[in-house]
């Protein structure tokens, strides 16, 4: 919710001459002077450096060389409504900028820096002005000297900037005293000021603040601006929340006499139920709900005294320039920095000591450390940049409209046949499905409590706290849905949030995937009906499909692939593997095609519910507080739903399979492998199989992507010669390794590439958690051990029973990283043996974990319902002394 207020905003600019060692005093300056927007110049940051300050959002424009030089940044309080704008980054200058929301007109605020040695021409300033079109305020260290803004002399860049100011009628907001006091004897001068357009009338006051330890002083403006303050959205639960009062209110407001015989009456009943919960939540919420407390900094008297002493010492030295006064200033500055660091360390240590695994504070802290930020920066499009939240939402809306639409039909006769089959009469059946209040209550309790709500903002705790009458009211609606076979329209509308894909450019709109948030009412009904749906359709699923199926895992499917490759090595054959990628597979499922595949196997009641469930679905993209228009979903299985994954498997159940071809499917990840005497024979058979899959995909309006598919020739030969295979008349790239279900499979199955990736990930995680695991961390040994077992070891334990067959030298690399982190946790000196650390901390060696986890997986495969999984332990590899190649198999870990 946005609330319009009128407030004076303080904007300050400061050349920090490298922010790395001035973090503490910057925090002190921001909070003691109540700075709303801080423009930093000469930050000397690069991609490996992090800058974060509580309660502030930070936007950077680092030097393009990647070196620690130049650069600018803007710090904005989170409560101030604004949009991030794309940074202007050139070798000559760096400009970070934002767009500040106001009631009447927005203002662009920018931080500028250009090093003195750079030659900035008038054309460069004109380029900047074109970017800063309209009303703007740009502050920073321009390194321009001219009497127009109070400098002692004129330099060439100052003359160029002065001409630009005159020609374009710019406003110069300069301080009344110098901002630059050189430490090497130069005269004080004015280098820090503001350039603007249509902002002079907003300035209430301006002053130079004699603080900070750089050779530049901050220059601050106070602006009078109407702007919408951003407030936090608490949802329906606003603490403190009286759950007893909420339960009583839902019991009084529940209407058990609903008439639920028509579609309109069911939609009305859903609306009444939703409003009932919202009203009850409002009654149970406090009149003055507690907001999340903003960090408040209360500085000790000692720090304030040291700050004042530093100010006095610096002012004295600036006036006298005596070496003794410079020494006094340096001593005061050092003492202040030391005191600030000690206080920050003490506060951080107290915070860390309070972490506890039982109350969840430990996991909240680790999640904040390891979780990737979800902020969407300005998006680059052919028509320019999308910067506002509303523009981003509208942009993604257009992308998703196309994404949720089926590919054009290539066989119109078949398309018409599908329409005919869907509309054909279905044998009528009485509704035999009925749900009871106990089943509804049980389904509510089994749903996850921390799931994000849909557009109605109703969460699992609100449903869990319903009075018995409220549950009965919901049960009546569910049974009416089953009886009338009409799925309510409010439960078919999704709010979509966009999440960046890993290792993709953040300014590319195509780098984001949609996450649909559906009402919890819908998902609970789906969970109640899912057993009926599975009992009617589960027999259609092929044994080769392991995705979204109980007691089937990625490791099981990967084991089949690994065994097939090892069999080729042992039999002196070659194995040609093709790993197929389907373009937007879940989003391109044809609704009428799915209904045609389902119709012969379900009752008329269930079929009509499914048809109503798929028809008329809509979505709206949510970006921050903004929401796009509502649009229809023409294709796809519903994202974020309970039925969606199972319906996708049904749609894909009849994908072609061929004799002699090993097919391994996990949802939309498909691998096909062919063993043969040579690659020519394997390629010919594989191409025929790919042609069948391509024909099937074209028929059902799906599309294979040859560019993202991969072909890997698994062979012990040094240079295997293979003929490229084709999909849609495009060659599939030939790779030496491929990533399939999280495992890096190389052509010789040596696991070197996969283990190198694991070591890199482990080191990154250790670096993230270093503050909690380091020798100086106040956490107890048991807590550090718990962090290791929960957040570090799972990185390499995934499918370790398979890659555990790698050479001992590769396994040793994982063991070395484990030794290092255990030594860090225990703060062990160099002479303590690794065996002692493992014994005292009760941590098994890597090889022991591999044996244990593979043994557990092997036992789970014995007697499995899927014959393809049962065949793995029933057909062990030959004994090691009778093998053609002295290679380890995964099964060897339980034999040794």
C-alpha cells in the first residue's frame, strides 16, 4: 500500500576515495545525519566486492575495466519510492542513477564520477544530458574547476562544463565553502557540487558537512518533495494476531445455508467464503499492527565524543596546516575507526551468539546469506529500457501471453479431429466422489504453511485456524464443485512472479521464468481429488518416466544411464547419447490434446471437472507492488498447481519408444542412448528414433530445440568419429560432456568435470558461511557441525553413489575440502591430524558416506514396483577380476 506524504529529503554527495575501509563511518554518517539518498563517487569497487548497509538499497556503476578504480553508487532508503535506472558506464565516467517518484513529476537523481586524468569533452556531456532528459539532479566529483561554482582556478574540463551549463540552461547548486582539502598541500577547492534542471525551487537548504575521513567533505541538500512512501505489505495477518478471536469470528460469520446449484451461485459462495476469512482476519488483527522494526542505531557517548574530537582536529589542521595538528587528526581518525569497528564486531557477535537452530533464527540467517537476491533490474528491450515496476509487469505479460499459447497447428485435419473427440458425448456417470469435513481439515493440515498465497492473500495458517463451521462451509463448496463439475473462476486466476534463471543476464527479459501463485483453496481441492485422478490414469505412465512419481528419483534414472554407458565400455561397444531439450514444454501443452488422451480413462464427472479446470484460466504478472492486466492462458498445464505435473506426464505418456534404444525420461528431461559396434550404426538407428519423436512432437504441437539439445559419443576411443544427427533439419551439437539431472556426464565417464564443479560450489558455500564457521565465530561447535551437515555436505552427496566410482585422486579432492572446513570449524592447529577431527566431531570420511548412501539406494531398488529400477540390483556388473576394463562401477562401493 502506498501512502502519499510530504517530507524533506536529504541528498548528499561524497567522494569517498574508496569505500572499502570506510564502511563503519559511512553507516555512522548516514544514520546520525538522517541521509535519505547518498551519492558516492570514486567507490573503487568491482564485481567481487560487496557493499550493503541496513535499510538502504544500493545501485552501483563500477568501472568497466573490472579494476578497483573510479565508480559511483547511490544509496536510497527503502521507504522511498523509486525505480532503478540503467547505469551509464564508460571508461571516462561512471553514472549510477535512479528515478525518484513524486506526486506531480518524477526526478532523476544520479551520482557522477570522472577521474581527473580523463578528457571529458562537450560531446560527452551532451550524451549524458540526453540520458538525463527531463528534470534531474546529478551530484558528484566532477573534477571541474571554474569560478562559476566557486573554484579558485579554471581547468579545461571546467571550461567545457561551464559552456554546457550556459548552452543548455542548467542549474548549478554549489556549496558556500570548499569541499576538497588536499592532504598534500594543495589549496582547498570546490570539486563536489550538483547539476540540475528544474530543481532549484525545491532546495530548502544546503551545507557542507565536516565529517568523514576522505580528502572530500560531503555536500548535502535538503529538498522539499511530495513522494509516495513505500509501506510494507503484511498480508491479512497483522501481528499481534488474536487467533482465538479469529476462530470465533469465522464461526459466527460462516454461512452454512449457501445455495450452490449453479455456476453463478458457486462463484458467489467462493467470494463469500473469501470475504468471510478476510473480515475475520481484520477483526483478529491489532488496531495498530506491529510493523517490522527498522534498524535503529544508538551510538555510544564514547563514539560521539571521538567523532566530535575528529571534527575539531581536522578543522584545526585545515586552518593551520601544522604537522603536529595533522598527527593529532590522524590519531583521532584512527581511534574513531577502531571504536566503530569494535562496536560493529560486538553487535555482530551478539547477534551471532543469539542464533538458535530450534527457534529458526539460525536458518533465517543462513538463508539471508546464501539466497540470491530477487530484485529485477532495468530490462533491455528493442524499444529501450523498462525501468518502472509497471513497465516490467507489462513487458513480462506480453512475453507470457505468447508463452502460454500453443504452437501453430501443422495438421489441421488432426486438429479438427481433436475438437470432435473432445465434444463427443461421454457415458454419463453418477458423481461418486464426496469429501468430508475431516478430509478437508486433514488436507489443510498437510499443506505447507510457508507457501506464498495467491491473489486472495489467504495463507495456510488462516485456513488451519478456521472454526469447524468454516471448514464445513468450505466442504459444501467442494462438494458442489464435484456435483456440478464446475471449477470456480476465482480459483483459476494466478498471480505470476518472475524469477531469474541461473547464470543468465539480469537485464534480459528472456532470462526469467514464471512462478504462478494460485489460491490455496484450489490446491487443497486438487489434493483431495488427486488420488481419484491417479487411480484412473496412473497405468498410462511408461516405466521409462521417473519424474513426479512416488519412489522414483533422479538418482534412479541416472543409474540407468550410467549403467548403459559402462556396459558399452565393458562390451567393447560405443554408446551414442542424445539429450533432448523441449522448448517451454510445460507451457505448450495443448488443452484439447490433453483432454483427448484423458477422456477414455476417466468417468464423465472427473472429465468434466478437468475440462472446467483447464478452461478459462487467467494470469496477471506481479512485479513489486504493480500488477499487469489479466490475460487468458490458452495452453500449458497450470503452474503452481497440484495436478499440473501429473497432467504433463499424461500428455507425454505416448512419446515414441524404440526397441534397442534406452529411453530415460524425468519430466521434460529426456535422454536416449544407443549401444552399437560403431557410431555409424548407432547414428542411423538414433536418427530414425529422433524422426519418430519429431513427428510425434509436431503432431501434438510441441517443439524440440536442437540448439539446446546435446549429443555425446560415449567411448573409450580418443577421437570418436560421429555423424551429426538432426532435429528439424538442424544439427544437434556434439559435446564432450553434458549436464543431465544435475550430473555432469563426460564422454569417458571419468567424473573429473563434475567433481571440479562440486569443489567450486563447496568453496563458494564455505566463503558465504565463513563468518559463521570461521575460527572467530562465537557459534558453538555443535552448531557449526550442524551447518556443515545441513548446508555444505549436501552439495556433494547428491548422486554420490554414482560419481563415487571415480578415481581415488578425484574423490580425494572432495575429502580435502571437507578437511579444510572441519579444521576451520574446530580452529585446529596444524599438528592435529584429520583423523582426530573426523573422530572427535563424528564426521565420516567421504568414501564412507558414498558407501552408505549407495547402499541405501541399492536397498531401495530391490523389489521396486518399476521393473527398470528392479533390474539394476538384479543385474550386477561382472566381478572386478573378470572385467575387460579395470573400471569401478557404482555397485563396487557395497562390495568393498
